[in-house]
C-alpha cells in the first residue's frame, strides 16, 4: 500500500467538514467510496465532495477492491458489527468515538484486530490538534509547576428536539451527551496523565425528557492528580472548559469550541491562540496515514480506546436511570 484509499461508512453530518475532507486533503490519502443507508444521500455526498463511488450497503463498500481502509462514522451501536466486517475483509479501520456501545463490544473489536493482524484506530482526534498539544506541553514541561488537579465544566441548555437526536438514546449512543462529548475529555486526560486508577461518579436523569442522563458529576484519580467534572445538560446556561491547576499556575481552554489557551503564572495572564485547522480531523488522519504507510505508532490504539470505555463503564454504573 502506498496510498490510503478510504471508504466511509456513514457519510453523515460529522463527515461533511470535520473528517471527510480531512481524509481527502491529507497527503497520500483519498476517499474512494462512501456509504449511507439512503442511497440518494450517499450519491449526493459523493457528487458534492468529488468522490467516485457511493453505496447504500456497508458490506458492498467494504468489499470494494479499490477501498483499502475503512472509516466507520456511524453511531456507536453499529461500530462493533461494521468494524468486525472490515477487519474480516482484511482492511484497517478508523472508528469514531466512543469506540463501541459497551466495554464488552470494545474488547471484541480489539481482539478481532489482533487476530486479523490489522490496525484499529479510535478517532480521538484532539490528540493531534495543535492547541491541545500545546496545552499538554504546558502541563508537562513545568510551566504551571507540578499539576495538582483538573476542573471539567460542561453546561448545556435542554435539547428540545431530543426525539430526533440519536445522541440522547443510550441504545444507539451508549449514553447521552456525556458519552458522546466527554469521552474526548476522558481520553485526553489519559493522554496527558496516564490511565485513571480510580473512578467515582453520580449520574442523574433530572429532566426526564429522554432516556439518557443529563447530569454527571465525576472524579478521576491519577497518580498525583485528581480530575473532577460537573457536566449538566438541562440548565439555563451554556459553558464548557477544562482547567489544569498546578502549584505555580494554571492553564485553561474550551474543548468543544474554538478557544484560546489561557495561561496564568506569576508573570501574569497570557492568551495563546492556535486556531484549529479547517478540517479538525486532518492532523490525526495524517498520523494514521503515517501509521499505515510508514509503520509509525498507532495514534490511538484499541487498547487506549478501551481505557476510555472502562472509565465510561464505571461512571454509568451510578446511573439512576438504569
């Protein structure tokens, strides 16, 4: 293989700007085919993005001989089935986050990748974005001294269209907005501090307007750092940030919106501006291409993805909604 020729399974909204063009614009990478259950929408996507083939069958796309890597961009409920099908066909897989509907499914996917001798990469793309990498450097290079604790804040107004939102159906997403969005934060914290060695949580379904939780208060313990978060999705205001406090300063940034890094030390307050690229998956895609073509490290292996699934599994054990 000297060119990664992608097939996208599930060419929905997330692939329009964030990831689809990134697969096309990264060096030595192109999109050969796309799939969606609605064949007309798949064909329209292909026309608009200059892609040669479209399918309404995932298996047909996976079996296409011109496709040599598969990007699974569907909701988590189908991640395991589609990943296993692609691995069985002898093709590496990039799968959206969280990697699976459950921890057990994630273990099945990880084992299948090992048995097939194929790469499985979890799309935690914030691991490669420049501003996230700069914040990680600040935490680890002593700029704020010894890191002591992390504060995670995520507040959202109620979703009044929840009946049409798969992210609020745990049978499809494995949880609610917390699983969908905060899985990014949980993964990134493990990237910075290593695996969490303790997990505590309170999970509530306060509004009762959908099946998913709408409040998660959690605490993650690392070797010398504790991260605490309050994530609530049925309140009157919106805010989100991750702040790391050390013994000589702090650093803070928004995770889910374009944001500057705010660095506070004895020298004062600085704002560092590292704008996201137009297609935020592209730096991560470039790392995956290097992994597939140059034998570079897997940018987010299934073993690493399972860490996040393990933390989510422990958090949701406290869900009063079941």
